[in-house]
């Protein structure tokens, strides 16, 4: 009977000593898994932003070539068709790789706007064509910000990552657009 009492005391002391350690271990593991998930979201965001930048570049090139086509109709048609196919492929790639559900509605809106621009650019005058392309480009830039925010890239505590993302989402597209080097 005294042996059993001693065994119970030992187990009670053992559990009192081990349970806090197990709770701390579980909390630490949860934090590590959360960090891994955060990193995966950031990687997904980087992949999507890379595709969005291709999309932006191709729509901007499409705009430039449709403007040139309005001036001399036949010279740019092959290039415009190629750029249209590039935009379609990039939209398909983004749609198939969409891992951030918050972005789906915005991507659907971009796709609808693009289909409208692609199908009606020939019947628009230069100003209306430019405006329609500009609207799609604005939606694409907004989509980049959405991806950056949802993936956690815009608020990354690491200053190097934050400034790299800022450069990719803000500075480079604005500079490219203002220089007309799209």
C-alpha cells in the first residue's frame, strides 16, 4: 500500500513537471507551423505577382500596338494577335494557379474587362482604345496590391522583403508606365 502511494505521488509530480513542457512544446510547434504557412502564402504571392507582371506587360504592349494599328491598320495585326494570345495564356495560368481565394473575384473582373478590350479594340477610336486598356492595366495593378496584401508580402516585417516588394509593386510598374517602356 505504501509502495502504491509512492508510485501515485511520483506520477503526480511527474505529470505536474511534464504537462507545462508539453503545452509549451505544442505552442512552439503551432507557431512554427504558422510561420511555415505564412512563408507558403508569401511564396504563392510572389508566384502570382510574377504572373501579374507578365500580364501587365502584355496588356500594355497590346495597347501600344493597337494604337499603332489605328494609325496604320495592317502593319500590327499579327503582333496584336500574338499579344492577345499571350494575355490569354497568362490569365489562364493565373486562374489555374490561384491559391488565394480572396483574389478570384478580382481576377474574374480583369478577365471580363480584357475580353471586352480584345474583342472591341478595332471599333474604338484611339482615345477610347487607350482608355479601355488603361482601365484593364489599373485593375491589374490593383490586383497586384491585393495579392501582396493577402499573401502578407506588403506587411512583411523583414525590411529587405518589404522594400523589394514595394519596388516590384509600386516603383517599377509606375516607372515602366511613365517611360512608355512597357
